[in-house]
C-alpha cells in the first residue's frame, strides 16, 4: 500500500534538526496543500502541537506527520527528500498526481484540483 506521504531519511533528519533548533521537539510535522502559486496549488510544511479530527497521522523515521483528509488525494504517493549541494540545501517534493508545475517548482496542479493561479 502506498503511503500518502513518504519522507526520506535525509528529509526526516533535516526536519528533526529544525524541530530542535526551533524548540518544537514532540510536535507533529504538518504536510499540506494551499491554494496559490503560479500553477494554482502550493505545498506547505510546518510544526503543529495539536491534531485535528480531520487529520491522518503517519509515523516515519521517528516523526509524526499530519495530513488533512482533504489533502490526501492531492498528495497521495508524494515523496519528500532533502538535497544538499554547494549552493545550499532544500526539500524536494515529487508528487505523482501533479500534471503541471511552475518553473520555480514551488507550485503545481493536478487533473482534479487546479487551485487559483497567481502571477509569479
């Protein structure tokens, strides 16, 4: 069975480092989709202390991840990784449901959900 979201070990390590740095140990990692961006939808990640009734909880690499039931279909099968290079590092997101994304790679759309595109 495909996970809604799969976090690589490198991404989990980076999230844990950020949790420590921001004094958020024990918080959930929220993975979400928001309207906006060049293609209509944007990804979001952040820390939350409370689970909502409409959330699914995943556990990976010692992290508790929240995904709202509304976002599950949009990001089902998504892989989040962390890549480090000479120019710095950043999270990469591979969503098999995305049919188009903007040039900067921070927004996308799916066949069933287009969001509200904004000017980039």
